């Protein structure tokens, strides 16, 4: 049995509805693909399919989903536009006819390797940026001259 599940576009907030199986193993919805994950279009089979780690949407354009399933009823904090209704300048909230911004975004599933969840973040590497060949200490005089070094100094301030 499948259920409608909704996700927001991270670029513009447009809502998309996707039919999913009862068990969800969603990791994240991101504006970029996770490194090493494999994505398919929402119209292709993806549930319990080997080699598929997520779904790639193109906001407002991908087939196989319902875009803006609540008939354009969204708040101004997620892209609602204000337009005049033409009668005396009264303003009302309305949506552009075509929902979505056209940008890709990605639904990534949880992945396991040998029974452990795979962390999608790349491993950090120690990087040395522009190593400076100069010595790390300050340059300058070595200090006050001492008594008997042939100079006129008596070795102090007194």
C-alpha cells in the first residue's frame, strides 16, 4: 500500500507530493546531490531497488508527482505572491500558474554499508594552504649588546 508524502523544494518552498511505500527511510532533502548517491526521476521505480539512493526532482517540472497539492494555498513565507484583483486595488494572495522554480533538488534515502549507516559528508583531509617558507618567528635585532662586546653599550638602561 502506498501513501502520499510531501516534500518542500529547498530553493522556493514549492510542495511536491510523491506516492511512497509505508516504510520510509528518508535521509534528507537537499538542493544538491549527496556525494556517491545515485538518483532517479520520480516516475521511475525507486522503492527497494538496488543501486537507487534517492529521487531527483526538477521543481515544478518532474513527472510522476503532484506539484503544489494544496491548490496553491501557501503562506507568503514560502513563495506566495501578492496581486491585485483589479477591483478598487484590493490585494489578495495568489500563486503563479506554474508552481516551482525549475531548480533541481534531491530526496536522499538512508544508505547502509555492512550494517552501518553511511555518513554522506565527505571525509575531511588535512590540507596545508600556501605553506610559507619563511621562519615563523619575528625578524629583528637579536637583543641589546652586552658589556665587552666592543660596542658603546653598557648592557642595560642604567
